[in-house]
C-alpha cells in the first residue's frame, strides 16, 4: 500500500513538474528578484548596485508627485469600476429579457473590449480633441478642452475605460443571470412578486458572488492602467492624468532608476492586494449571511 502511494505521488509530481518549473522560472524568481532590486540603487542596465534598505520606499512615500499618482489612480479606478460594473449589470439585465436582436446587441456591446487599448486611446483622443469640439461648435455651444483641465481630465479618461470594458463584465453578469433557475423566478411571480422585487430579492442576492468577482477583476485592471493615459495625455496636463503605472514606466525607462521603479511597483502591488483582500472578505461575509 505504501509503495502504491509513493508511486501515485511520484506520478502526480511528474505531471505537475513542468507547470511548477515554468511558474517558478517565469513568475516566482522574477518577483523575488524585483523585490530585492527595490532595496537597491539599481540604475538602467548597470550591472552593479548598492543596498539602500528602505530608502526607495521612503522616497516614494514622501514624493508629492508619486503621492499624486496614487490619488489619480484611485480616482480613475473608483469611477471606472463603479461605472463599468453598473453599466454592465444594466446591460446584462436588459439583454437577459426577451428583446429583439439581443444576440446582435451582445456582440456590439462586447466589441470595444476586443480592441487594443492603444487604438482605443488614440481614437478617443481624436474624439475629445477634434470630434467633440466640432460637434459643440456646430450646435452653437462653447467648445471645451476636456483633456486640458488638470482637475477633471482623469474622469474623462475613466469614461473611456467604462466604454472599453463594460461589455466584458456584461458577459460575466449575463452568464450568471442565465444560470438562475427559471422555476425560482416563476415561483416568485406566482407569489405576487413584481419585476422590481424579483430583481431586489432574488437576482441581485444570487449575483452577489459574481459582482464581487467582477469588482476584484476591474479594480486590479484599472489600478494597473497604462495605455489610456499614455496615449491620450502622456500623464498631463500638469500631472493631472499621471497614473501609478505610467509614473513607474517613466521612472524605469526615462529616468533609468530601476531600483526606485521596482519599489514603486511593490507599493502598487500592495495596494491592489489590500483592496482585493477587503473585497474577498466582503464576499465571504456575504456568503455566510446567505
């Protein structure tokens, strides 16, 4: 019996070994190397560097420009996450009903998500800087340079993110809605529940795990946004749309401060992990109540 268990363990280990080797080589080792690098003064392609301890982290957390990027990233993330999920849920509820051409509408709403974010950024920059002013001018209204206002530019970039990813989350919500038993919905209608009560008391509670999952996915995606601010504003004007990843990119490849950039990356990772942990905790508490 013991020999058989050992043979089985060796067999399973042999099956898992290629995946474990790839995971260790291309994920675990680079992550550990990056973490160690964040405590050094590594510069560009320079092969030698000195140990600095927590100096890079202290500099990052006392640097007003980096703190500003954290604020910008949170503003962008909050608007994009709430907007995309609310819009996606509304679209899913609409397309879950018996409406004409819903398959075509599903495809149309999903198309923005399959577009390259670089293309999306350039297209929307044209919309904001050329198409929108011309439309306002033709309507006899005052033109607005939406990408030229430091205090509000980040919100206009969030609108682009909502347009781009709402269709993706719509598909996830729609699949969950279609997994709800029709017998349960029919029983509620027989008991006198109207459409609002069916939504509030049946559909939304059953969608709670899916909603939390989509929130975690969207938070992680939007906290790491790079392409949209890079292509549309390059972080301007006056740093109003400079996000954390764009700042890290500039630090690493323009200033060549590799060690400092990895410290900034580690701070970003900690923020995303903390938010994901809180959302997971909320999901577990919700499931316990149910």
